[in-house]
C-alpha cells in the first residue's frame, strides 16, 4: 500500500527533524507528499499534515515566509 510507504517516509522525516537534520527531513517529506497527493488526492488530511510538518522545518530554519505558506496550505485543506 503506497500510503504506508508515505507514512514511513513521514515518520522517518520526523526523526531527522528532531535530530536537526532538516535537509534529509525535507527530502523525505517531499517524497511522502508526492505519494499522498498521487494516491489520496490534493485535499486529503495526510497532505495537510505533511505541509504542516514541512512548515515546522522551514520555521526551524527561520524561513518564516515559506513556513507561513505551508501552514496556510495545510489550513486550507483542513477547513
């Protein structure tokens, strides 16, 4: 099941993010996002969750503009 692969990428990214390895975390979030969008659609809650997780990385990198863009994408899906 493809969404289980995406879940695994997302979980691995959370670990990398916690370790401060933001580049690897973002790579895995992007892989996860691609799978979720392809298999679950653009408006699925897993897509929103991944945008939120990616925003956390950008926030940690002090790229607040990009973080806000992704938080807003997540919010729009979850409305």
